[in-house]
């Protein structure tokens, strides 16, 4: 009985599959890749930029929504990666450079912080892994550098590329029907993006016991053309792409961190610096925010002003700690805290971070 069911299902599927699919519009002619991918020559070359921010298509094929662009245009750029086709959110370089030039003059401190952050491409210290935190820190100051939106390619066929699998949609009707969607992309000779959206109706069946399976019984296809935009490369920003921060901006930027969200990473960096540069016989005995400072100072983040205690048997070694800290790139100033003069083996310092 089971074998008969399998034969019947196979016969039905062969008929249904032959009937699936609607013909594309006559002007939908996918272009073959000029330099085919050796791993799959049927894959098209999608390299190009398209106005897809906020569109249902972008939400369906990417892993990340477009970041805040501070009023600048942002496009989705496809590029061939090492192993697959990638999607990137990109603010066109010339618009970004125009914004940077104006921001440098109007808000030099914020510009210096933004420039340092986008060129570094990550948060400092142990928070370098926190990409979402990095994007939030950038968004506080200005538009983003190119942002990776996800891998696009999952399969290719006749110069069409199928994108990431879409979730199956279930209906609560009497026959338990459901449907699943495939999104296919191609590019024509003009550079426009061709979109084929195929919705398959599914039929449930049982082969054995409670096991449930589905077959595709019919389909409907819809087609859309997305005009190409001027190409916006997804290459990382370099020093040469952005005007240098002026002296006033650098001085203002050094007065505070790019974002209080990066302060924990700065504290970790300072702790590592102390551990690696303290003279022999000197140990860090206390490391904490200076509680006498205002907790919500408009000029400083919590943790930016520290109280540090060092212990050691050599007064000369303890005294050298001041200079060691002052040489750290993270440190703005070092001063001695009064009190406990009866403890010559302990040195208390007030340290302000940049």
C-alpha cells in the first residue's frame, strides 16, 4: 500500500512540476555573467546598486535593515564576495564626502569622533566584536560606512539566482493548505535588477503513521524590474576618502569619547596597558570611577574619571607611575590625590581619560 502511494505521488508530482511557472514579460532577458563563477557558471553577475531601502524585497533577502543615514540616500549594492554574492547598504561615496566636508566645518568635534570610528570599523578593546554597538555609536554621530547586509546566493539556474529561503506560510483552512515562496534575481543588459517571485501552493499528505509531508500542487509568478542606480561601491572607507579632522575638532574630540557606550572597552584597554607597563614591584591595588565626580556630567561619561591606587616598596618606582600613565594614548591627564600621607607604600592618582 505504501509503495502504491509513493508511485502515485511521484506520478502526480511529475505532472504538476511540468505545469508550474508563468512566462516572464517579453523584455525580461537575464544577462549571463561576463566572467562566470567557476563554482557555478549559471549564476548571474548582480554587481550593481538599487534603491531598495525599506522595501519588502530588501527585508526578504537581507539579514539587516538599512542603518540610519542622517538624511542621506542609501542603496543596496550587490557585489561578488569570496564565496558568494553579498549585499551591502551603502551611502553613495560622493554624498558621504559632501556631508563630511560640511560636518568638519560645522561640528568639528563630532566629525573627528565620527571619522575615527568609521575608519577603525569597530569599537575599541574587548567590545570590538559588538557590531550592533558599533553601528549605534556611528549613528549617534553621522551616516555609516558600507554595512554588510547578508549573503544573497543560495542557488542558480539559467542566469537566475535564488535568494535565501523564505519561511513557509501556513493556512488554517479545512485542507491544511499552505504555501512557500522563492525569490529569484537576475540582471539584464541595461543593469536593471529583474525579480521573479514564485509562490507555490502546498498540499499535505501522509505516507506512514502521523508523518506529514507536502508537495507543490500549483504556482503563480509575479515579476518586477528595479531600475539601476549609479554604482555605489561597497569598498571600506580609507583615510584618503575623508577630509582630515582639523586641530579644533581633534582637541574637542579628545575631551570626551565618541560615545559613552565605548567607555567599558576603554577601561579594559587602560587596565591592559597598566598591566603591561607597570614597573617591577608595583601593583595596581584599586581601580574605580572617582565617586566625587558628578555621575551625570555633561562633559564626561561615567568611568572617564578614575581613582587608581598603586602599591609598592620603592618610592621611586611608585613615582614613575605618573609618567607611565601620562604616556598612554587613552589618558588625558594624571594628578595626585591628597591623603594617606602616612602610607608611603601607596600612591593614589586621579586619571582622566580622553
